[in-house]
């Protein structure tokens, strides 16, 4: 009788490979999603910095806080983040970073707000964990300010 061997993998070997792939993907996927979200948010920082600087210049020239239409730059179209229904730019004066009257610019997506002032960048949420979802949890600087529950300084230039 001739002995023939079939070449291939057993069911147990295939199950082990599928299990290993499942474990690796369950670890890697959340980190990948956080990196993608962080990169989506990164596109807003240059715009916010430009808006904040233009608002500061306008305030110096005019002597009072300006609105978006009075700025000497083109305000880009606000594109909402995935899963968010609103996207609004704003400028104004604030005491963020301990400096009274700091001119700042922000973009609000409803339950998350990103902002820039001369004191640095911040992320604010309503205790929803949205800042963490976008990889934006820095030093916690305030609770219950600006109608947001948590505000995180991302790269403050002052203490």
C-alpha cells in the first residue's frame, strides 16, 4: 500500500493563526484610530494660529475685539470631524493661560473645542472623553470654564 501525505495545514494550525491575527489587530486598531483622529485634528492648528494672530492685529488696529468678517484673512470653510454635526470658528478675548484679554481663536464641534491663543493650544470637552479620543489630553488646567467641563493645555507657553 502506498503511503501518501497531503500537503497543507490542519484546522488547529489555521485556528491558531486566526487567533494570533485577532489579538494583534485588537491591540493595533485602537492605536491606529487614535492616530488617524489626531491627524484629522492637526489640520486645524495652522488655521487657528492664523486666525488668532489676525484677531490680535485687528484688535491692536481697531482698539476692540473684531469679528471674523473684519479680519484681513480669508477664513477657510469649516469641515466637521467624522461623527460631528457642527463646525464653527470663533475668535475673542479670554483669560486662558492666566493672561487677561488674550486674543484667541477656536473651532467648536459641539462637544469638543480646539483653540489657540498666545498662551498655547488647548482642547476642551464636556467630560465626554473627546479630547482623549483625538489624542489631545495634555495638562488639565480647568474644570467648568467656557461651558466645557474639562480643558487641557496641549503646549502652554506659560505656567
